[in-house]
C-alpha cells in the first residue's frame, strides 16, 4: 500500500516530494487501493503524470509548474489544499480529475484540456480554470459557450451545492504565448 512509503501530509504543510526532469519523462502511478492517500508532490520541468489506477490519488499543498501532461484512463486524480497542475490534461475512459477549493489549472491559460469517452473534469465551487483549448468528446468547444453539461459522455462538472452550470468565455488578459490564440476561462455562472 501507498502508506508504507508516503507520510501523511497535513493541510498547509511545507514538506513535499519533488519530481523533475529537464527532458520529457512520465511517472506512471497504478494505485488501485481503496484508501485515498494524500501525496504532497511538486512536478516540475517536463514531467508528465499518467494515472492508471482505479482508486483515488490525492495531490495536496503544491502547485506543479510542469509543462507535462496529466492523464488518467480510470480512477481519480484530485487536487486539494491549494494544489494545482501547470501542464495539459488528457482524460480518457472513466478517468476523472477533480480540482478542489483553492486549486488551479495552469495559471497563465496555456493548458489544453481534452476529455474523451466518459471521463470527467470536476471543478469545486469557486474554482476558475483557464485553458487555451477545451475538447469534450472529440469536439472542440467554442469560446463563448455556456451551459457546458454532458457532451457524448465526457463532461465538465461543478462540485458544489449550486449546480448552476459552466461558461467558457474569452480570458480578459489577452493572448497566450504558446499559440497566439485567445485563452479562455471555464467558470461557474
């Protein structure tokens, strides 16, 4: 079990593990347990995370400024306690990524988010995600779209008491440097 090699970090704790690589590299995590370990880890450089487990893997306390891709084909990767991911997100199968309160996806809006099959991206109440491209079920979502509910199985979801919906709109601060395209914000409305 994961608990044999991971301490149990607490909310706001400064200690963390660092995974970094100057060249593209992928860390594959096959956690299939029924426990939900909190993992205080910062991914930097060009490291990707491929979650192949069926359980829940909880990243806490650290924003990972990697340019790598977070992928999951089953199970759940969740971000809590101000954790976040700096690279792209690619979900397939039944994979799920959840951003809890205070968490973020790529602060500068350069991420590409792709949801296929029945995968889900869950956004907690009050969380805003900024990305330059959003694809649901193989269809690129146009900036300005509102009520992003279920599309061909893949879904964005709002986690909170008020299930009002989502809006994908132009980001107020202009263009991204990655492709000179307009970045956009996914937020609750």
